[in-house]
């Protein structure tokens, strides 16, 4: 584990330089501390938030120290039971944290889709009343996009300049063009979620004409009876809705009606004798 972390960690002397660059280009930069000294170091940089890794979710003293900074906390929940997540959230809140987010995480690298269990996202949100997202280690972009449809409000995904570069995370990281595609797909999914709506949408107005409606299909004189021979349900949708067919049949025309006229109530009089 020591050798792995020596290879994977971000050197401390990089972080102040990265913070300056991030501020210049409008990106919020924060980091994951793994001990008390790291929290103090990041506080010296005035990071805007903290990430708690899945492996540290059970380190309640560390969580309490982070919470005492008053900064927002994003906590990954990989491997954790519901009871352990509850303990971590209660520890954070007890130490003063008011802005907490949880990430559904599967601590496998890469993680198989069948072990992601995205439906847990909504349960976490309801159970703890906090924003919930996904810390994703699957290959590709399908899982994070699906997570957004299931109430994820944060997506964490590993990024690499090239998977050809050796590194412990390379195999399940996205290259820049893939990361861009993921963000675009997520934005599309967010738009598609919309709100609960039934009926005609703005872009559907022109499609209304493609519905069926009731039309006169033979020339009629005033007093003629509407029958199945001279009234049909056809397109476009400019006449009465087809549901009124039974009500129309057996009634009489109030005036002469030419073939191809959409039926309206003004053309329909009282009952007549159906021939």
C-alpha cells in the first residue's frame, strides 16, 4: 500500500501551484487529505471544499477535523455499510459540517457495471437528506450518464491525458475527448429529465395535425344523416376527435357539406333516421 500511494499521490509541492493555475482559469481546486497534517496543509491553501476517500470513511477523527474547517465535504461511500455511512455523517454534523454530499462508490478498479447498484443513489439522498452523486470507476461513460437520471448531482470520474501513460488509474480513466463526451451526454440527460408533464409540448404543436379526426367523406345535403359511409376517421387532425364518432352517427347535417370537410359541431344537427 505504501508503494502504491507513493506512485499515486499528488506531490504536496504541486498543489499550491495547481491552486494558482486553477484560480486563473476558473476551476475550483480541492483535494483529499489522508491525515491531520494534510488537512492543515490544505487549509493553508484555503481550498474551498474537501473530499473524503472511501477508505477513510471510517476514520471518524479525520472526518471531524475536516468538518471543523466549516468547508463543504464530499464523502465517498465505497465498501461502507449503511451504519458506517450514518456514523460518518453524524460525526461530520456533530463537528459542525453543514454542507455534506455523499458519493455512491464501488471500490473496485475497474468496477464492473453489475456491481454499481445505481438505485442506491436515491436511497442515500432520502436517508440522509443530502446531495448524492457517483464516484465512478467503470469503463466508459454510460454509468455516470445513467446515474444522473437516477438523481446523481455530482459525478467524479478519473481523467488522464493518455491511457498509454503508465499509472495505477490509467486503465479506468477517461482521456480528454472522452471526458468531454461524458459531460455533454450528462448535460443532455439533465435536459431530458425535465419535469412531470403530460399533453402537448412546445415542439409537438406541428405534430398535432398528424392525428386522426372525423371528416366527411361523401358530399352531403342539409338533413342527410351521418353514417359510417360518409364519415370516417382520417388524417389530418383538423376535425372532431374520433372519440365522438358514435355520438355523430345518426345525426343530421345542418347544411350542405362537401367531401373532405373536417367535422365540427356546427355542421351536426339533431337525430335522424340511419339508412
